[in-house]
C-alpha cells in the first residue's frame, strides 16, 4: 500500500455534495484570521513606534471578540448561518477600514482601541464548518471524528502559514498590506462560505416555552470552558516565551519558525488522530488528551531551563504540539455530544472564546515573566497551565460523560429552516 494511502480516507468526507466548496471557502477566511494579529502588531509598531500600544490594542480586540463570538453563535443557531454571516462580514469592513484610516491620518490612540474593539462581529467560520460536518454526518460517528480531525489540522495549517504571509506582506510591501489583504480575503471567504446553502444545517425547532437558554447550563460545557481557558493560556504563554527565548539567544527571527513547529506537530497529530478508530467514549479520551498535553509540555520546559539551543528547543516544541490536536478534536466532539443542534454554534463559540481569553491572559503574564526572569523560565507558564487544565478536567470528568450523540433533527425541526446566514 502506498505510504499516503491511509490519508485517502479523508476523501470520503468530500463525497457529500458541497463539502469541498464550503471547506475551501472557510479555509480562505480562516487563514486571514491568523494574519490579523501579526499584521496589527507590525503595522502599529512601524507607524506608531510602540509594541506596547500594539499589544494593548490587540488585547482590546480579543476581549470584545470573546464576548461577541458567543452572541453571534446564538444568532446563528436562531436564524441560520447565511443570515448572520453576510451582515456580520460586511459590517466588519467598516471598523477595519476605519482603523487603517486612523493609523494613516495619525488619529489619537483611543480611536485605534475603538476601531479594533468594534471588530467583534467576526464570523466564527471554524465552528460553523464543524456544525456543517456534524449535520452532514449526523448518523456516522466515524466520519464526524474524521471531520473534526481535519478541521483541527486545517486550523493548525492556517496558523503555520498566516503569520508568515502577514510578515512578508507587512515588511516587503507596506505595513498596511497585511491587514488589507486579511480584510479582503476574510470578507470574500465569509461571503463565499455563506453562499454554500445546500450544506447549511437546518434550524432546529425552538423549545415549547420559547426560551433559548444558555448552553453553559450544561455542566459538561462549563468543565470544557474552564479547561479551554487553561489551554488558551498554554498557547499564549508559549508564544511570548518562545519569542523572548529566541531573542535572548540573538535569533529573534527564528521565533516564527519555532512557533510554526508547534503548529506543525499539532497538524500532523491531528491528521493521524483522525485515522484512528475511537474505542473509548469522548470523555475519557479528552481526559487522556489533556494528560498527554501536560506531559509533553515538560519537554520545552526542560529545554528552556537547561539552556538548550534552538535546534533542541524546536524538537521539543514540535513534540509539545502533538498533544494539542487530539485534545481539541475530542473537546469539539464532546460539545457536539453534550449539546442539542439548536445550541451547537453558540456552544462551540463559547469554547473558542474561552481559548481566546486564555491566550490573552497567558500572553500578558508571559510578557511580564520574560522581562523579569532569565530566558527559559517562562516555559514554566505553559507547563503550569497544562497541569491546571488537567486538574480541571479530572475534577469535572463525571460531567463529560454525555450521550454519544444527540438525535437527528425531526421533521418539525427540518420544516422550520429559515431561508438563508462568523468563525
């Protein structure tokens, strides 16, 4: 059998009509999301000469995004993907353009905060793509596992290529080129995604009492949210610590390559994980994934405290990344099992918001640690955050034993589909 034959199993996912189209459209929009953070920092550092300003403006956007994402997810569950995605994507063009104009015209700093914070209506296309897979293969758990693994691998691919493309545009073309490209491609990708109507999940019937309720009423989602908060702190602290470590060794440009190795390890692990046939329930698998993540994050800690060179650190970071994808894939599978379809987009948006808040907090703490301690000490933060995630998941493990899946929508639910819809 040819070496690449096992990965041919992913082809079965695209047998569903329209699957290829919505996947490519969503990928176009999602790669630009990984460009915006780097592009903003490079733009403000060049035009305003302040990394501190760039960092705080970026944090303002992360904060409002973490609030806006679940709200948009609730609207998607209520009105449909296309009816929410199109106006949200078009609205986001306004504050995006306003920010570029404010930078260009030398407007006061407060205008930058206002504009970037107003970009909180970015469609959660990653969550909506997973919701489409969950609907297309609602009667095929093996295919849903494969699809969730593919989506996680695509996320990691975006975070490998997006920052590199953003840096190239901002340095070789113009400081504004990164954000301009991200905004254009992101809006185009979101609109193309919304246009793929035949794969859009139907709306579910509303509860008899008309009350939507919050998915956070489900104990299992609360456990996942807290675990993802700690996991986000792993990502945020790892990024800042790695940049600081490479800078201390006099090789700051190599930080991008080192962080790319983390994403590469996760991407490879995600694709391989999808080929495995799950033999345990999602709850125990999630707990095992968090435990593995806590274990492998001791490797960059050992390399950093031991004063290892970039080569050894890179190998440790690649190994550390391999536990990320299986954990995230199983976490999203759990959300699909714990929540009914009518709350699926909001539930996944809540989880992603937890990760975003964790990234922001982890990066802030890591920056302080990097300035006040010796190089490598900061790797205590991702290792500690992973241990905290394991503690949370272990304490709440009984709430993660949800049903294997929720039943497919009944005729009443399918009949209420609203014609036409962030990620």
